C-alpha cells in the first residue's frame, strides 16, 4: 500500500504511465513501431528515421515551450494562451531580418545569429508585455494574454507587409532539419541545450524556490523579502525566450512562414503538457522535467493518432479526452476513492491468504 | 437561546451559553478572538447545528433552526462585515434578488418598492443605481434594508463598522436606532468600545466559549468591560508580573530601532516608537486597535506613507520587507496561514526562506547546507515533523509557528517582531515561545511581542505601547505595568 | 479601474488586428460624397489578405486595377466573417458607391442586404466566390471552378501512365469549396480505377507543418507510395520537406510525383527546377474581368452571360517555362 502510494504520488507517475500506455498500444498494433533506421536524405547525408525519431523531432517546440509555460503557471497560477501568436511574431521578425523586407531575396541580408537574437528580443518583449499586464496590473493571465492571442498573427503579418518571405540560405533549414553529416535531428540538440540551460538556472539560482513560493503564497513570499511582481514578470519573459527558440525551429522547418497557421493551437498543447506533468494549473509547486516529459507524451499521442489515420481536425477531440481523464484522476475525491479501493483490495488479499 | 453547546474536534467552542435579546433592543456581543461570538451567531443563523440547548422565539416557543433558510423564515437576518451582495446589480435588484414572488420580475414595481423602503429608512441611495457605485456604508445599509424588508425580527450586525469612517458610522447608528424604534432586536458585534457605549443598551460578554455575563450598559464601566473580556477581575489584579522583571535589563542598551511619526496606508495614525538592545516591549490594545498595523509599518509590509526610521541612530529607508530584513529586522506575522507559511513547500524550504532571500538570488544554498540549517532548528525548537521534507501544511499549528520562528531566528536578526506568536497553539508551545523570547533578549536581541493575552505580555515585556482605535494612547513601563493600568489605558476616558 | 484599463487594451488589440488586416476601413470613404468627379465609385469587400498567398495576390491585383488613374475611386474592407462583411456592405450602400464588389465569406445570408443595394441603385458584382441568392440581385459573378481544377489535375495524373497510383491525398480545410472541388475529382477516379489506391487521405487544413507530419507518418509506417496530391502549394511544400528528410526522390522522372495547387511563384520555380511535377492554377486575377464588365455596363451594354468562369491552367514541370513563372506565379 505505502509503496503503491509512493509511486503514484511521484509527479513523474502520470506522464510515465501515459507514455507506457501509448507505447504498449503501438507495440501491439505494430511491432516495428520502435524500429529506427539509418538512411540518407536527399542531400546525400546519413539521417536516422522512424517513429521514435519523428516524436523526438516534432515534440521539440512543445518541449521548449513547456519549460516557460511551467514557470508561468507556477508563478502566476494562470496560463499564457498567446504563445502560438507570439511564435508567429518572433518568426516573422526573424524572417524580416533575414530577408530584409524583400520576400524573395537572392541571399540572406543578415547573419542567422543576428536574426535569431532579434527574434529573442521580440519574443521577450511580447513576454514582458504579458508579464506587465499580469504582474503589474493584476489581470488574470488568460485574459491578459488574450490580447496578443487576438492581435498577434496580424502583427506578425504586418511586420513583413503581408508578404510570405522565403529564406534562400540552406543553412537556415538546418535548425529544423539535419546538419549535414549528423544523423540526429538538430531540434533534439536544441532541446537538449534548453534543458541543460534551465537545469543550470534552477540549480545555480533561486528561481525555482522563489517561483514556487510566489505561486503558493504571494503574501507570505512578500514578507520574506521576495518581490512577487518581479518573479511573475520574469517568468513571462523566460517564456518569451522559449517562444523565440520554438519560432526558430518552426520557421526553419520550411524556411518560410504562414502567419495564420504557424504554431496553431500550440498554446493548448503546451498547457496540456504542464497539466500532464502533474503540475497544478493553479500554480505553486512544479516539476520541470515532468512537464517536458508531458510535452513528448502529447507528441507521442499526436504521432500515434496520425498513424491510426485519425483526421487531423479531430485530434483536438482526442486531446480533450486526455484532459478529462487528467482532471478526473487528479481530483482529490477520485484519488481518495482509489486509495480506499487499493486498501480494501490489499485487505481482501490478506484475508484470502 | 439557552444552554447552547457546540464542540468542534478538539475544542468546546461554546459551553452552556445563554443569550437573551429583547424586542427593540440593541445588544452588544463582546469578547476577544476565539471567545465564541461567531460560533454563537452561526448557531443562531443555522450555519452550524448546535450540539445541545434550545432556541426560543417570541410567540413561537422553541424553534428548530437547521439551515440558514430556516433562520431567514423565522426572521433572523445577518449582515456581515464583508458585503455579501452583488456589486454589479442595482440597489433594487440586490434588495429583492432571490425572493421574487413569481418567476417574472416586474421591474417597475420592484424599483418603486425599493425606493419606498430606502426613503422610509432614510438611506441615501436610488433604486436603479449600481451597487458598486455606492459607498461601503450605503452598501451596508442596503444589506440591512434587504434584511428588514424580509420581516426580520432579529438583525445581526457582524463588525459592520470596521471599514467605515466616522460620519458613515453615525449614519449607520441612525439607521440602527430607527430600526430599534420599529421593534427590531439588533445583535451588534464589534471591537470598538466607544461604539458600544454610544449605541447599545445591553452587553453580553463571552470568553473562551463561556458566558461571562449580561450587563446593562449603565452598570458596566469600560474598565470593567475590558477586564471581563480579558478575563481579569479588577480586584485580583495584583502584580502577576514579578518574574518578568528579572530579565528587564534594557535600560542600559543603546537604541536599536527608532520610528518618528511613522504612518502606513493601513489606516493607523502616525506614531513614535523605539526599542533598545536586549529590550522586550509590546503593543497592546484590543483586537483591531492597530497593533499589527504598527509593526507591519515598521517592517515595510504595508505601504509606508510618511515618517522617519532610524536603525542604530542612522536614518534608513524601509519601503519593503527586504529593506527591513537587510537592517536586521525580522517579523513573524499575525496570520500564520495567510502571511506566514508557504503551505506546499517543505519544512526545510520554509525554514531557509528568509535567509536564502537575504543571501541573494544567485547564491542558492547547497542541499547539504539547507539540510543542516533545517536540522539545527528542528532540534533547537523541538519541531515535531516526520522529516524536513514534509510539507509544512501537514504540521500542527504550534509546529508551523515554530517553523516560521525558526525561519526568522536563522536570519539572526537584531530586532525580532512577534505578532501574536502564541495564538491558536497549544499551551506547551506557548510557554516554550515565551521562554525563548526572554532567552533571546538576554542574549541581546531586541524583541517586540504582541499578544491578545495580557498576562503573556506582562510576563515578557518591560514596556508596553497601548493602542486604542488605531492610535497610540499611552506607554507603560516599570511600576505602571499592571493589569489595572493597562485596562484603564485601553478603555480610556474614565 | 483595472477593468477599464483591460477593456481599453482589448479594444485596441481588436482595432490593431483590423488595421493590420486592411489598410482602409470602409467608413473612411464617406468623406467624399456622391460628387466623385467623373470617377466610378466602387466598394470592395474581400477576405483577409493574410489568409493565403492566393488571397494576397487577389487583393494586390484588385488594388492595382482599381486606381484613380484607371478612373476609379475604390474603398476596401476585409473580414473573414460574414456578419462583418454584411455590415461593411451596408456602409458602402450608405456611402452611395456605384458598384459593390464582393467575395463573400459565407454563401448564405446576403439576400436582404443585396435587395437594399438594388433599391439604392448599387450594382453588385461577385468575384471569386458565389452566394446563395437570387441571380437577379447581382449583375455578374466571376468565379473559379474548383471541380474543373481538380479534374484537370486528375486528368494530367492519369496521362502519366504509371502502372500503379499509390496516392497520399492531403486535403484542405474540410468543407471549403476548394477542398470539395479538388477532392471530388480524385475520389471519383480512385473509385473507378483498380490500379489507383489511396495510401492516406487526411486533412492538413492548408497547413504545411501538418502536411509534413502526415507524410512523415506514412514514411515511418513504411507504406509504399508514388504520388502526393496536395490541395495547395503550402501543403505540398510540407510534404516535400518530409520526403527530403527521408531520402525519397521526387520530381520529374523520380520516385514520387508531387502535385500542388494555386501557382505560387515559388511553387512554379520548384516545377521549373523539376522538383515538383504539377501545379494547378486557381486564378486570383479577376480584376480585369471585373473592369471589363463595369466598362460594358457603363456603356449601357447588356452582359451576354451572368456567370463567368475564368480560364485556369495546369502546369507540367516538363513543359513549364520561365515566362509562365513570371506571368502566372502569384
């Protein structure tokens, strides 16, 4: 009983269970599901392929966003629903710098690193805007971020005068694809770098402690000398940075952008990742690794659904089912009931023995 | 109400309490926190079910009240301190919502009825006005009007005046007197002594869930009332103190902290204050008199509006808690749940919190160091917890308080402010904390100690600042530190 | 107070999104009343130009044609919502425009406002999309025939004489006219021929990223295929990105035939480079047809036909020229 409780109360339990469940379903359906093969791409370089690689590759943006979304959720007790739109803004800014306002340039007009840094600044500015509304003006996060959610994609289109620029340099496509000679998708490395950075930040600063303290009890945190306004603000700025990195990957995948569909509905997946990681959406304590794992579980689900030929406009419905299950299983009453059920069962077993 | 009993797990909240309210009478229900006032009211209004005892109502004999609806049907209405109306609706809608006679509302009729009632009760509001546009006092009155219109015979006003200014209080009292003339019996719960003497006919005093007595207002001078509330008869107030005095070596020390005309946005009048090295002093006064607001202003917890603050004679700016902490000031807040504990975090994180913030954002303690800090204080203060990893919210109140205390002691402050550190915790821990305070002072720490229990204060403090109605009204030390003197200063006037 | 700040912010966000969508709101045209100095006053209601490259080209074409130099005084209004478009139409009628040009977001709900237009003497010309209203309520409609586009493409594919057709069919937003027209021809052909198979049929909602994932999923499953039939260029591009990563060759004389629609300039360049095989045109250049009709009506001529279906080509990678790219790319 106590062992059972210990396992189930671990935050990684829910996403891990979901992962195992999905893996088993796929394995039964197709024993070759986990096969990874080494082939060559059309540029003649070796690349790995297979469902697992696909999941790792396409889950990258979500994994990166989950980092920022976890912090925002923990500190503010609310969620940022504007990440999809701000990806469009940051991506558009990146293309504007790379193509210099010309939709079909012969060469890139600025180094990729400059474009990326500009996108980072733009992303963080969007985050700062949301953060100021939430932290300073005490507006509910979902309402505050509704502003950029509504206006963001139009702003993105405005940045490039409604043009859809195409980046001519093949190097730009490495970020969302493969670097020649390296068979692992570049996105995997980008995520790894992000994870290492956030792990270092959490280890060598008090960001985690402060964020949780503010999320759990703002008034008490203040009396302990923490500045809750600043912490909330910072969490949104960090999410803005994550958005810029995600935008780099998204735009790089096709070397172009479509303002109205890029990263569509990704905010809901990012929020779902946080919830799936067992983090309370009302804020407070968080487990970063659990959220990131949650992100890959969602991509696993998406890939599985594509495999089973589920219409992609029906994906949302399946995700809704996951949300319902999550809500039900994390409800205290259900947990109590399950606990009692386990108790009874172990008692019955003892009696039988 | 006769012989009311009510127990909660571990506490007997009401023991054999009698209460009598006559028609056309304003009756004050007095007592310090935890005396049982609100429990009694909740039993009367059906929020709680009594364990035993009877409630009788004029003409109806014994009545059964099992739910707030029952109470309302019998004509018992309550107006709470926080407005429980809907601010987005109009005055008239608020007065009639939930009790329309048919499902179709006749708006014209409703507004006309509302205006009539407002006029009758002389309430300065218009039926069609949105409630949130009215002042708090008028909102309060609208709530009363709603109650009155429901044929109420018994009206309970729970701390209605705490957020009103003097003129608004006057208006409210006018309304209460009108209702009294109409024959409504009013139960008035308040902490403000002056208001009791201004408007009430009778006083019932509760203490620790027991009835102290019912008195005619003219028979009970203020000092007596305070004595009854605090549980000390005037006569046997000899010097309980004594033992506290031996720790009183404060006169020699230098002044550690000094405030001049300090004022915050929490509604207290500007005050002066100082404390010396190794001194234990305190703020006393009834609940709501502004004790906590004073120390919150010192710590920068409320927004400071004016005044000067000096630490070791040097002027410093304290605008936020971190400023105070950097100047060696620590503050254990009054409301442990809201301002003290960080519930979901572990005991360890709760202990290191303040020192960690002081140390800096980029210098987190290593796990081993945090563990060592936590273990040291868990042992030192004898905190009962399964491990330092246990979330603080699963500890008992007393142990939670010790964790918060540990948090501030870990900071090694020069000046420690304890606001009601002993409230709601068991006797053993109370004694521990008092002993600790005196021990700390003997080691040279300055401590400000606030408690609702005067004997605690007398046992520990060598100087008391007395407050009434958000104003400092006196300072007592040396020979003046007696129950008698404290109570007469609190009561004022006579 | 906070609520008010929020309200202002929200309102400005909404306004911003409108401003970004279209440069001129219809109200601005009210400044110059009826005396238009011999110029023909037109009010143009279109969908949001950000919607797609097609729409961007369509809007640019209209803007280039209806200029003062060409004798027009034009006002533009954009929305993807029918009710907003109707509101704009009413504003234009009040402004007494001579012609109302309309690309309706939705087919239903236009009757009453078009009657108002008729009563006010405003002539209505539909472009790009038809509506469910009595033909007497408008002068002409200039449209693309999506079903014909699909048929042209499927006929071309059949002409490739592959021994077997294993098709990945990537659809647009389900229920849209373009999706229905372009899917219909293929579905009919697959049902009729024994050597035509659908390997995967899924909607990517005009979204390149989704198309990429769908094709990736087929590749991961190891199912063989030799045709990608994507209902627009964006989705074809996403599909090709997945092929490239997996080392599957595509284009003229290669393993997989790639087909797209809309004739974006960059897509035609892919054809020219032999990376893709076919691109079907969906002609966004309706302005010259409209201009023609207005000229005729102004001259008092009657129109020979009410519905004008534009010429639309299908381009084959083996025959496309640089001139085609320049002339037909959008």
